[in-house]
């Protein structure tokens, strides 16, 4: 249990609203003895931000004779309640005919809102669209908690009082620096409330927007000026944080994976430290707040300057060491089965090279077709694989370097059990598409750049050690990094060619990334990545065909 300071005032917001029905007096005492004030509330009050800010929770009761009347009330008030961290509970009415109509009416109206639900049945959870579906049983507040008609008021009181809301949003918080309205009007009010909740003990928040990644979640450097603690030090200098705002599902996934794996297994100085007291969720969005990792540079930037080797060794030996030591042979799923989803976009359609990038691929003499490459991969990846915890998105800006130490960030795509070769292959692909951004050849002569690194992607080299590259060659840094990554990953192969297959997939995926880059260099590099992935799979296909011919003879 975390250390908590005793407070004679009790929970931060000790007021519970009841819509449609107050508990009987005997049960009402169960709330009052826990220092909660219980009040009836109206539809109009539940849509008033000033009233909602004072609430800890709201208990909605469905009327048996007006079962369909509650849905519109929920739809009108839920977003404001959840955005203010008000706990929402819904009591299902008992159907006079013993059917399930009352519950279905409530669940259907809530599913239409795409809001987080708790204490629901498995068949109801299955109906939540995957893009909104949080881990089953996670119950990360705020959410709408469903009480069945059989639940007693005594049990409801116990559940509600044991799950108090956090501090109310600080509506007097002053923002300066980057204007968050530039993120768009849709969702602006929720983002502002999330920041006001996360920094409820501050009077000023200065935001500086950082370079966008490709996930769509904006990231800020935040300077928070705090109110002085009663009887404590009066702060006159802001504290520095990293703030990430994004869709609730993405924030929940990253938070889940950080708590489950990074907190216990990544050394304290080699990963960001979430400020759990400042992380919050709303109805559709969320906020993560961590300490800001100062004095670092992305491996994308230090590797081309020849400073990547030690950091790569540190990454796999120290930063990811505890994960990689958990590796085991997975005998019930093949390499291809583990990675089949990587050939698909979020909408479950097959990945494809964007049209303008496809023209570059064709101009360089290759076909931008994904389907035949996927067929080769599936046919050649039907073997067992070594698996363990994996970061899942280890590209060249998610690895930060400080004095030779490798620090990892962004745990949204982490997997509990995944091929151990995926992270190294992802890093090699990331260094290719991002590390050469400052190389003139990536803009002026992509064909020359492709030819200079192609020797790294012959099957003989991939299955053995990397050929040396003359120090005067501007691609020599990449040869050194690729050699280091492959040497450190050799033990994760159960048979020759597995790293080549995983690397080919990672390169093809980077070539198919749908983001349109304004800088021509990065479009050319993505096209080169796709070509190199294609070259690997073509060679793998030839190798397998030769083996099959030899067996038949």
C-alpha cells in the first residue's frame, strides 16, 4: 500500500448524488457514517459543471415502470461526469416479467456512447468495439459501474465508499506557453479538465509541445508551479514533467503495461517514471505524466555520429535485460502466427505502400506489392520461436541515450509474450528510416544509398556476421549498429533465418507506414526500407525452394 498522509477532512469530494431514488434511511446511514453527504439530483444539475465538480459519485436508479427513460439521461450527462472523475453507478431495475430488457436498455445506450464500463458480463464486454475495449477486468476509474437488480443498498454503499474520486479539477489553473486549443476544438474541454485534474495543486502550467511521433498522441514538456503545502516549503521554482495526452484506450494500454512490466523490470535510471498521482482518465481521453528525462538524445541522432554502439549494448544487456532473461521456447504458436497481425492495419485490412511512396519504389526498380511477400513470410515462418516480454515499438526515437545508457520510453505496444527477435529488428529498421534523415543521399540520390547498404541484406550476411564497411563510407555507422544489434540477438534465433524473416517484416511495415512525410528524405527512406524487406523475403523464398528441390532429389 502506498504511503498516505492522514487527513481529518476525509475524501476530497464527500458528496454523492442520487438520481431517481435515495436509499432507505437505514441504508443511507451507511454512506453518512463514512462522512459522505447524500443528496438527490436532477437532470439539469448533472449537466452543470459547477455542481458536478463538487460530486464524488452519482448513483442512477432505473425505474421499473420507465425502463427506457434512463438512457437519454445517461447520454446527456455521462461525459461531463467522467471527465470530472465523478464515479458513476447504475442500478438496473427488476423486470416485471423476469426478462433481461431493463439491463439491455441501459447497456445498449452506454455502448452507443463508447464510454468505459465496469462490472459487466462477458457477452457485454465482447460487444465493445476493439478500438474502445480496455483490458477485461481492469476497471480503471472513472467508469460506469453496473449494479444488477439483485444488489442490496448495503453492498452498493460498500462499493461506492471504497472507491472515492480524486481531487476536483483546478479551474483557476493558469496555462501559458503552447495553446492546447491548437490540438483542435473536438475534445478540447476534456483535455483542459484532464490537465486541471492532473495539476490540481498548481497555479501555473507552462506547456512546450515536443516533436510529434506517429502515434497521434501529443507530447509536452510541462513546467508546473505548485501552490505551497500547508506548513511546508513555499515553492518558487517550477517542477519539470513530461505530459502525454491521447485517446483513453491508448493511455490505458500504456499505463497498464508500464505498471505491469516497466515499473518492476526496467532499472530506475533507464526508463521514465510515471507520476501516478498525476495520471488521469476521462470519458474518451487520458493523460500520462512522468518525470522529464533530461540530458538525453534519441539514438536516431547519436548513432550516425558514431555514438550508438555502447548504447545498443546497454539497451539489450541492461535496460531490457530482465525481460530478455525470461525468454522461453513457445511450442504452441509459430513465428508466423505471432506476427500475422503485423501484416494488418488497425481496420484489419492488409498493409500497403502509400501511392506516392509506391511510385518511388517502382522508380527504383521494385514492385510495391505486399500480398506475395506476405505469402512468402507465412510459408517460411512455420516454426517454433523464442518468446518473452517485448517493447513492441522500439524505433529510433523511443530509445534515448545519456552518457552511454539506453533509456526506453512509450510502452503502449508492449507485449507480455512476443518473439524476442522483434525488438532488435524493429530498432534496426528504425535506425534505417530515421538515422539517414540528414544524409544528402536520402534526398538527392536514394539509389546510391540503397546500393551502399544492400550488402547488409543478403541472406548469407543475415545468417552470419555483418561484413565490415570502410570507415570513409558515410553508411559505416549503420553497418556498425546493425552488426551490434544482430550479434546481441543471435541467441534469440531457434534456427537460421528467423531474424531475417522478422527484420523483413519490420522493414516492410515501415515502408507501408501511412504517414505522409513532408521531407522527401523520409519518403525515400521508407521506400528503401520496403525494398530491402522485399529483397530479404525473395532470397528466403529462393532458399526454401532450393531446399525443397534437394529433398525431392
